[in-house]
C-alpha cells in the first residue's frame, strides 16, 4: 500500500474535450489546473478553462503533446504536483509514467510497470492465458520479421487481423482477407503504429466473424481492492474505431455479465492494477475472448457515469491520492440506459475524409439527461494535426428505447457549421431499424454504408433564397458605417429603389451543380427569380448567425457560417454546404479532370508508392497522406500512366493541392 499523497495542483497532459472534462471535476474538488498547449491550440477551449497554461511546442503532436520532457518541465515550472494524461497521446506510455515518478510527480494512472505489461498486447494475452481468461488465437511473439508474421497468418488461416501491439483506437490495425494483402497491410500498420504510439511492433490474430465488441470498466486502488462497473457495448464502429457506445449491453445475459465481469477483475488483479482501466472482449454466441486492456480512462466513460451516478475522474484522482475506492462491489448499482455518439469532423459522404476549417456556428442540444462533452466552440479552428473528434453527445433514458429516441432527437438539435461533421450519418445510423432491435456486429456499418450515407441533396428554392440572404447580410455587415452616423436611403439592402427595377445574379455551387438566383430590386422591395419562378423575398437578421426569411408565403428561420466564400446553411430541411461563385474569378476545381491527382484533405505526404513513367492499373496506390492520425491512400483513378509527381515525402499539403499528373488510357 502506497502512502496517501494529497495534491493541490494538477497538470492535464492533453487537449480538447478530455482536458476540459478532467478540469471540470478537478475544479469541483478544489484543485488548481494547468493546461499545456501547442502553437495552434493557443486559443483552444482547454487553455481558456485552465487556471494556468504552458506552451510546449509547435503543432505536430510529436513536437508538443508527445514530448515527455516538455510536459515534465511544464509541471515543474508551474508547481504542479500531479499529472493526468487523459486518453491518447502519452496516456499509455510507460516511459512517461516512469518520467513522472522520477520527477516526483503523481501520475494519475497505473504504474509504469503495469502500463508496460498491459500495453504490450502480446504480454497481456500471455498473462490472461495464465489466469484462465479466454483469448483470441494469434501470434504475439517478439520476432517481427515479415516472414514470421506471414507464417503465423498462414497457420491461423485467413482472414486475420494485423494489430499494433502497443496501441488501440483502431490505429495500426488492418483486416486481411488473403495472403496477397498481407505485406501492404503490415507495412501500413507499422507506419501508423509508429506515428501514433512510437512503437511499430505488431501481432496477428484470427479474425472472429461477426462479433460484438464488449468492454468492462474496472478500478483498482493501492489497498488491493478491485471492482468492475458493468459493461459497455462498443460494437458500432468503423475501421475499428468506435462510433457509438451504450451501457449496459442488451446482448449480454446476466450469466455472461457475471462471467465477463469476473474475468475483467481477474485480469486487473493479475496485473496489480491501480486506477481506471478497461478490459476489452469480443463476443459471439459461443463465448467471449480477451483482446486487450486499456490502461487509461476511455473516451466512452460518460455512459458508465450516467448509469452508475459516479464520477470516474473523481475516482481516478482520489485513488491517485492514495485513498481506497469509494465503493465496494456490492455497493455499485445501475439505473437505466445510456448512449454516447462521437461527433467527428469528417465527411461521411466522401468516404469519411477528415474535415478542417473554422467553426462558424456551434449550437448544442439541451435538456434533462442530455450531456455534451467537448473542447470546441464557435470560432475555434479544426486543424489536421490531431484527432477529428469534436464532441461526445451522451444521453440517458429509463430504458434503451427511450435513450435511443432521446439521442436521435438531440442529434437533430445539434448544429455545427464551418466544418463538415458526421451528424447526419449518426442520425441515420441510430434511426436504423436493426440498430433499434440491437441486431448488430462490428461489421454492421461497413455492410450498411450505402443506407447510412446520403446522395448530395438538391438545393430547394428556399435553400437558394437563404443563401442569397446570407450574401446580402454578409455584405451589409461588411459595409462601412456612414461618416456622419446618420442612416441613408442609399445604404438600404432590402431592394427598395426610387424608381425602375434592376437585377443582380448570385450563383452558388453545390457538388457538381450550379444554382443561380436573380434578385430583382424595385419600389415594391426585393424578389428572387430562379428556374422560371419569381417570388417576393423578405428577411430580418436575428442574433449572431440566425436570420428569418420569407420567400413568397413560405417563412422560415435559417443560420449561416462562412469560411471565405464557402457557406454552411442550416435550415428546417437540414444542413447544406454551398460555395458562392465569384463572377470575376475562374472557378478553381470546377471540374477536376481525371488527369490530376489532388489532395482530398489537408495532410502530410508520408509515402510515395509509384514512380513517374510507370503504367498502372485502376486502383493502384500512388501515395499516402496522413491526416488526423490516420493514413489515407490515394489511388490511380483509371488505367493509365503516372506522368509526374508534384510533391515529396514530408510535404504538408492543403486540400485541393495538385499532387501528381496522371494520364488515363484513351477510351
């Protein structure tokens, strides 16, 4: 048993929503909080909410949030006595935990030895086998030669799963269906694992068909106590990254719940675990299998908090101070059902490409049993340097149907403009009848992707009218006030004229389509003509980005967020992204030819996979971009020849940057 060590100042070695979440509890407990930040996070929410903040480096995570020395220095500089790592970044880095101990700082988490043991999936699986916890068949050895991995895959039988030994969150993970896919999968997993965790070791597992992903929250203290806090269902995931989580799982019977909870506690006790941890399993009708233990607080911890009424961050801090766990196993009770949806800056209709930009509008749902954990607000920049998670929407209900209904309603009330989000995707996902019935497995999203993504919607007349009004209001706001401060009839923007009529065309692009609205100004005010119809147009600006408009006899309220000439409209019909066409400038990218390979998002070129002058089949990999911690492979758009490269490894490129010239085969 370690001595009690109460601390009064806590440094949070993280950013975004988890940093803000930890600060909320720390402040309630009377602790002073210290934030760390990179150059691009100088004005971030977690910096504003901290009592003190320290700059630790430039934007790339390897130069800031992954710099152990900079974080230790920041703690000493501010007099912090403890460090909370959050999740991601250095949260499961044994060297960081040891550096904190060596610097006489309390690390809010397990010991470096425990992190090292459980952070190696290979060692963790060996430990679990030793204490009778069922594990997935696989290769977890130290020999990392490709030939050894290939032999293991052949022995297990395809399909197999290639996984990073030192990490989680879907990074460094590839499903491999045939031997011919293994080499590329191993190479990509190694790079992603090295970039995300600083460790490129891999393991190979048999891929279990159509499983559910179930995890059990555990807590241990320095007095030898270990408890479990029920399970979480994490089956709804994409590319091995969780999208929606819920607790408890409707697929787990009372008997299996008791077995899984006992196995999770046995795992924690075998590891001598202290603090918050999660034991993860995959399960099918035949049984359940240990896959890994995460030695940190999980992203989805709020759903456990809502069904137990406990504050898991408070438990972490109290355990780190040397206190015993607040409750015994038989004192932990559960009420109702909770669901969490992860809101990402990504475009589901474009293959979930990450989205960057400045948030122009942020309006959260509110109400009983609705919670939003976030590190963003209107005006914040979403950059390509970090994870794409913007917020977590968490709801509670008396039962699962009530919680699901509440979640769908809350998703409809969440408005974010300025960056593309997965809100519409989440709405479709959680409204799906199979999700409602709980008939899901980890491959559900991939199988149902066509039903969960929508074609580019057409622009309705009221949408075009709202876009025109947004332009007029923007111009009105940019207009300099009169020198004498007195209103002038010549400054009116409602279309009034002394005599006669004049017109103005406003043009917008949505996808590949162009939409034109002709505004007519006359003594009777303003009207809009579009596609053969003409109707009177009236509008009134409201607070912030809101405005009311009426086209003919159809009134409605809308909001807008601008990014240069791109506008995000939110209307009663949903969210719409348009580009206001400058009539005096050529439209860049009006039709991207198949001969140009352009960056689909901002990112760093990490690999060049083809040489100029080489003939390539359609789909052949050309180069790899890394954005928001994930790799994205750009491929040949058709059979043809790579004519020239216009980028190099290490280049940071913006969305739309031309990366290569490609010559398709004629015909």
